[in-house]
């Protein structure tokens, strides 16, 4: 058995956002040991080139400097040595996202992909990590939160941690700082949440509610082998939202005002959003962290790994995240249907759904979904949002035409591709669906996954006592999900947003009035019908006109003033809301209960 790779990370200069990170190899390659930094992080499908944050790097052996040759953008080769070799790098860390590394005088956070070099050829070797504190007095009362196994470190403290291999080493994000920590158990498994930020939250309620969500997911797919602890890392700033899954933990960002305080009794919209986010990342314990596409088995972190299955691993996860909230009784059915209506609205408002299939959206995530431009809504569709609706449609179709459900399909997928560690083939889910249900679902997958047709949600939802309604948006901020008593004004077909004190057209819808008038993304709004037009007054201004009115629109494009004529139109009916059918028959209500009621799975 080869000696463990020894890593050390030290917040060397928090004010300058610099970590010092070293790796020591006991038996380096005698021809010259190669070291590499990942180009991307699992769960976020874009090349990020983490090596660009390496400020300085050096190698030494037995106290003597060893030459270090850079081979390409992310690899270095040390000169041949016949004894222990250490490579030390200074790494700039000022990315506060869940995908990055961040260090300042208030805390230290990192993902292993951002800071740890792999020793090429030794990726399967056991790893030890020393997490060192910053120089005092800074950080003397900070706590350390990570799901990595402790070797000699105190609980929530600095010291030595360990991982079975490099893949595991980089799968445990680490947060250190002033942390509020809550702990709870789920099926005998210790769980914890560590919150960074100036919050005054009802920790007991958060732990209670997270436990119910986690129990719901475990009841569906069973306890994963080796899951003996789990940690939610939560950054709670003034604003923000996001998450990234890991095998024993997740990193979350949610606005602090979304979290409940002690006098809160209801599930606010913000808290519902937080619970859905935590639910989403927890479901990834099964769906993508252990059960993965064949293209990710194993990960190649040096280049893109294309698969048409991201709609399965993100879309189906997005379906079950909010479904778990209603099934475990945290939100009522009406609240869940509001969320589904909002998702339908987001998809219908993007013309990209008519141009890009879910399979294509998954495959092109690297260059399209994660690199969106001003035309994104016209050209691409989200494998998260439409993927979740495709999962909903698939579940309802299976339930209405067989004695099975998507739950049964996911359990069988888990048995084949999760417990075994065998990657899911590109048509793997489709094959399992047809084997489990006995249905010929080829037409569904051709139309909904490999085609751009509209999903048959209205017809399917009716079979479960849910009425599907479409209306026009009433305001720019209308997210859908609810009926509206407001009379919508005419439609401009473009979105205005404040940028650096100017009102800028950020999205121009294909075929809409603004595009027909020649307006382009990046144009700065000046006046409509001779009166100033801004992001703040646009809705109010438009409601004083009628569709069919022809108006003068003035914009700046660069430093040139342009004047054009725009003919206002009626807004398209792309805003969705769902309602329970009060006259649904008993058989319909039975199907609805099996799908949605607490305890369903």
C-alpha cells in the first residue's frame, strides 16, 4: 500500500485573499512527478480553469529546490528526485460562490478543486489534510465545518483530516469562521447545518424541517451505502441563491431574511425557497453523486464531459425537490402547485424551448447553459426547469397508464446504476422506464426529450384533479403560479433592467414588438412617446396605452441616438397557474393523493 499524500492548507494572508497549499509525495515518479489542477468542479458544467488562481508555485525535496516545468494551462512537472517531494502554491481566493474558494478577514471557505493539486498517477492514494488556522489573533475563535473524516482534529476544529483518495478529498468543501451550528439525526445518521452570516434564526425549527425533508428522500430511495454523516454548509448573506452537491455534504447560499426567526409560524415564500434548495441538494446524494451518467464514471476534470442526461440528473432532482416538501407535510398542496405553475411560466416565456431539446440542452451545458448571452432565452431551454416538467409529465403518464410511478423507476435505476457504481447509459432511464412500467414510452421520449413539442401537462394534470390555466403577465415581476385580478398592459416584448444608473434592454424576445422595431440587447432606453422611459416606470407607462398603439421609442446604442417606431401588442398567454378541481371524482382524487399526500413515495 502506497504512502498517503499529505496536504496542508493555511490561510496565509486573509487580507490579500491568499492561501498557501502544499502536497507532499513520499514516492514521486522517478521520471518526474506531474501535478495537475482541475479545470471544472463536478455539479457545475463549465470549464473554470482553477489553475489560473495559482499565484506562485515551487517544488522542493530534502530542503533543496526542485525545478518545476509548466506543461500546459493546468499541469506542472517536477524534476526527478529519489526522495520525498513537496510542491507548495499560493492561491488567490476571492470567489464567494459555492463553486469557488474565498478567504478574507471574516472567514475561509474552499472547494478542493480550487486549491488542491492532484499527483498524476497517484489519484487513488489515501490523502491526509492538515487544515491550519490563520495567524492569531485572527480566527482564534473560528470553527471548522466540513464533512471530511477527522483524523486527529477536534470536532469542528483545526487539525488533521483524511480521505480515501483524491476524488474524495475534493468532494468535501470546508468553511471556517463564526458559525452557528445545528445538529439532528435522520435514520440514525448524524446530520448538521453550519450557517455563516449575521443571522438570528430559529435553529431548532430549521433542523426539524430539514430532518423531515431528508427522511422523505431516504424513504424513497433508501440509505446510501457509506452515508454515515451529512452536513449542510449555508452562507446567509443579504441576498443570493445557489447550491452545489457533494457526497456527504452540500454548499448552499440563501438570503438571510429567507430563514425563519423564532416568532415565525408560517412557511414564507423565502423559507420555502430555502427548503426547496436544501431538498434539491440532498436528493443529489443519490441522483448524480452516486448514480451518475456513464460519461462521468469516472470524472475527467481536465476537459468537458458531454452527456445528454443532465435533464435526468438535474431535471428529475428539480422535480423531487419541491415534491418532497408537500409529501412530508411542510407545505400544502396549493403551495406546491404554485411552485409548479411558476416553473411552467419560466419555461413558456422562453422561446428557446421551441428550438433546443432537453437532450441538446444537457449536452451543450458547457457552452450554452453555463455561458448565457442576451439571446439565451430565445435560443436555449433549461434542463433544470423543463427537465423537472418532463419528469412531472412522465410521472403522471406512468401513474395514469400503469400501476407504477416515477418513484418505482428511480428505485430501479438506483439498484442498477447507484448501488453498483455502473454509469447510466445515455438511454438508460428510458429503458428502465419501459421495463418497470411495461409501457411503450418511445413516443413520449421522442417528443419531450429529443423533440421540442409542448409537454402534455394540461391533459395529464386533469387526470389528477388539477386544472391548468394560462393568462397574460400582469407586471414585469409577475412570476406566475397565481391567478391575477390585474389588467395587463400592452406588451413591449423586451426586458429593461437598471445597469450602472442606466435602463438597459437586457432581453429582446424573438418576434416581439421591440425586436420588430429594431431594438437590440444593450440599447439604453431614453424615451417612449416623448417621455422618459426607465426600468422603474416601464410597466406603469405601458398601461396608459393599448395594444395596437404605434409609439416613438428613443434609445442610445453606444454613443449614437436612435429613434424608431414600435407597435405595441397583447402579451402572450404564457403565465401559468394551477388549481385544484373542486368537482374531481373520487378516482381522480385517489390518484392525486397517491401522488401528493404526505407519506407518498
